[in-house]
C-alpha cells in the first residue's frame, strides 16, 4: 500500500473521532442542562420547605409544652388529627414526639413542600424558649386601639442584667409597623427610653392555661398585695375584677381574672396579668418593674385605658 492510499482512511478515522467527541460534548451539555434544572427545582422546593417550616413554627401556640400540638385540633390523642398542622398551599406538615428525654419539651416536625417542579422534605426539632413570655414590656392579646390620655412610660433596659438583651415596648398579634405607628401616634403620652426596642409581632398570651396552672399551684389571693414595703415574690390569683383604691405593693406574679382598676397606686415587681383589661384613672398610678400581660377584650370591652 502506498502512502497516498492511507490518507482517506486516516481522514475518515479523524472524522469519526471528531463526531464521537462532538456527540459526547453534546450529551454532556444536555446532562448539565438537566442537572441545572434539577438543582434549580430542588433549590426552589427547599426554599418553599424552609418557608413552610418558618410559618408552621411561628403559628405554634404559646405554652409550656407541646401536648396540645401533639393531640391535634380535637384535643384528644389517638385520633386521626394527632399532630396535624395548618400550612400554606403546596406544603404539608405534622408534629410527633421528639426522640430523647421528655424534658425540656420538644416536638419533631416533618414537612414536605412541592414548588418549581421539585419536592423537598425535612425534619425540624423544635423546643420552647426557656425565657418566660416574650421580650416585651406590654404583651397584649390584641392591637391597642384606644388613645392614652395620661402618661405611659416604657423602659426596656434590663435593670439587673439577667436578660440577654433589652425588651421591646410592645408585643401583640398585629403588624409590628402598625404597632410602632400607634406608639408614635400617641406622642408625648407614650414615652419610650432609648433602650426600648421596636414593637414585635406575637400570638396572644396563654392566659387560660396560666390561670389553671396557678390554681393548681395553690396561688394566694389579693392578700398578697401589702400596703407597705415590698413583700417576697409570690403567686397571687384574683378570680374577679381587682380595684386598687389605696397604695399597694407586690412582687412575683399577679393574675387578675377580670379588670385591673387602678384608682390608687400599685407598685409591683414581676409580671401583672389582667384578662379583662387595665384601667388607670386620672389619680391612679401603676408602676411595674417587669411586664404587663393583657388579654384581648370582649366586644365593647377595653384593653388599656390610661388616664393617670
């Protein structure tokens, strides 16, 4: 065979190799496009699942443990709705018993979301914040509506340094921006210190459950409030409206299952709870070194009526 006779086979071989390489490159490009689309779908679904988890956790009721959550909407364990959670469209979630010890209380959330052509599932271990209540001076069961005709002074600075950070002035189930606008709209009638943080959104305080726990604990009554000095911290449960006509002092947790009506003066260190609202008359004064929790008013009822 002469040298010239090998040129055509060599050219054909080169062409075949080039065609094979071209096909391989095209296949790799196709695979990369498919993988990129799958990665995009997975990212979209993961973001949706994260958002679902955030909404599910934010909607959990305030409390001490997760027993009501595990029992489901009907409040009974062993039924079909155990652990069922309300979720946004495209997402499902359920709650179950968390592995490990029962204390501190935890729950295991299982979530699945479909979005952007993808599907992602995750498990989240949820626990309770050990700090009592929310980091706010006023924890209201509804957004405040009435104006303050007296003076309301808020100081979120932690006096003894026990808290991790300063407190917000107000927490309520409403838009935080709207709550801040309400505070600003009150002008000089509501005075917030420089260390008082902006308002925050929160569910209403768990007043019914708290009252039951206080009954179980054998809380004292209004006699826990004394006319002089500062008594040791205690639990005080008043199962009706409480009218303060003179000057009283108290410490610990005061729960008024009704209206707290301040016509004299009340100095309290700790947490004051009023399920039926708080009224401070023009001659009254309420000073709390701690927090005030107020339940949502009934139709026509009041939340805060501060004239003093």
